[in-house]
């Protein structure tokens, strides 16, 4: 454990620099209390040291934990994230009353050890509670958001006894900035524990290690199960005699990838027509909710960001999303919808063919997408993957095999000779091949 005297060295810029990099492209956000309201602004990462140096520390101030590719901290604009975190409202817990922030930090460390959770890299006293942060040894791209969300959910569940806030686990979250006041308590937000690594800096973890430690099933087990499912599906015929080669995805990952495919589709088309904007917004938001990256409380904020992405001048009618909002509330409550004797999530889970027809996705467009592809396109991709796998293992393609086979059956043709000339010449062998005579001798043929 680092000496408390050293913790004062963490000013706002230094604490932020443990998970932000001002050399990267992208944006971060600050949320500042202005009277009874809050004002949010986004800035370029390159300006972070200057901006944090200008913060009025007498005001409640919150900093985004992730980085974004647009000046807006909505999860649909996520670029990357470099930590896991949990916001612990310890002030709500009876056991924490009368304890100092350092004593509460010790209790957090003990609970993490007791739950088998890796030690947090940094613990920050927020003025009333504790912010626990696990720094990564690199950043995770937006594609990994579903797995990151899974780890966040696990942390919040396991640390519920410490007052972990279940609403403060999304990638768009802001947490209190070090050295700024918490007006509710009059206390200043500060670092109260640093777990040092071998280099004397806050310890960092690989995301794969944290996922293996936190998630109920280790990644290699997930990959093994996925491969077994793929192999089983390859043996099952589907209508039309084709084999189902669709790769197995978790529901949340599939939903996120479908959202990304719809965004990619609009990029390919150079925009979206006016009459199709609500259709795109509806389905993007549906898949965003299904992915678990947002919830009903944040839905309309994310919808606004997605609408601006489709058309910056579009003033959509939010009431058109009321049905989706109601379904999101049902989904979060764990309700199911029964159809055809089966149970489904209240949110929409259409087949690929439905979406392909709805958005009129062409074969050329499908070739650039990840999941919104037809069965024929899936079969084509599987065939190409198998060809690549066989080539990597040393197998030759059929044309080469047949050419070599013909060469072995009629070696005189490969040498440009007639059959009689080839025999008179003593059955010479094309370059790189073993003579039949030698093969016969090795087999103990008495005629040689």
C-alpha cells in the first residue's frame, strides 16, 4: 500500500492521465454544477492538461471515464476505454458510518480480496463514497463493449454490499474529478489508495486477465463452447438443403454488431433518405438497448446522438419511440413475450432476412458488413475460411491436386515425351518427384 503522503501528488490531470492519453485523438467530457443546473462540455484529448488546469475546484465537477470520437459522451460515440470502475455509495451503508475515508478504503480492499476480485489500482474518495478503478494495460476499442459491460455488471453485483451504484456502470459515465469539492458533504474528492505495480506506478491489468477473473465462464471456455456449437451446426441441414454456417454470437454481442452494421450501411450509402430516418433510428436504438450498452433511463439521450448522426438538422418526434421505451422497461424488468409457443425478450429480435429485406441490403453491401448477411453469404464466408484454414495446414487447392495427380499418373506428359520414349529413357521423373522405380524398390518389388 502506498504511503498516504504520496497520494497528495495526484492532482486532476495526474489522476486522469492514468486512464486518458492526451496524445490520442478523440474527446473527453466535463460536467460542471452551475447553480442548480449542470453544464456539460466536451474537449479534445490534446487539450486535457490545459482544461483540467482551469477547473474551478470549488464547484462539483465530473469527468468522463471513456474517450469518444465525437464531442458528445454518449455510448454510441464511444471510441475506447482504459479501465473498469465501480461507484460505491458507502455513505448509505451502516457499517461505514463514523469511519474515515482511509478506513473505508481498507474495507473495500478487504471485500475485493474476499470476493476474489483483483485489487483496484486506485481508490478515490468522492466526498461521500468511494470510486474503485481497475486500470488496463491498454485501451479497449468500441467493438469490445459487450464484454466490458459484462465485467462491469459482475463488479457491481459482487460489490453490492459496499453500496455499488447499479446505475453507474455504463461507458458514458462521469465520475467526480479529483481535487474538486462535493457540495453535498463539503469534502474534497481525493485519492485515498494506490496499488503500486513493480514499476512503482499504479498496477495495470490486461483486460483478458480481468475478464477471466470476473466473468463466470473463462474466455477460453466460451471459445471452446462456441466452436462446439459451430461444429454441431455444420452437421444440421436447414431448409433448402444448405448448412447453417452462421457464427455463434452471444445475444448482447450480436445486438451491438447489428447496430454497428446499420451505421456502416448508412456510411456505404452516403447518408439516409428523409423518409427512412425514423426506421434507422428505431432499429439502431432497439439493438443498442438489447446490447446492454444503455438503458431506458439513458435511452432518449442516446436517441438524440443517433438522430444527429443520421441528420444533424433532423428534429425527430420522440413520441414515436414511446413503444420502444415501454419495451425497454419490460426488458430491464426481466419480462418475456410469448409467441408461437416460445418466449422472447420484449425488445425486437428479428431474423437477418427480415432486416435485409427491410433495409434492402444488397449482396455487395453485405460483403462489407459483419452480421447482417444472408445464409448464402454466410455459407460463402465459411467456405473461404475453410479454404484458408486448409491452405494454412499445408493442403493444396483442388486444381493443383488434380494437376499433380495427372502428373503422377502420366509422368511422360509432364516431361513432354511419348509413353514409349519415357519407357526407353528408363522412366525418368519430373523435377521434385520421387521415381516410381525407387518407390517400388522401397516396397521390395522383385521386378526392379
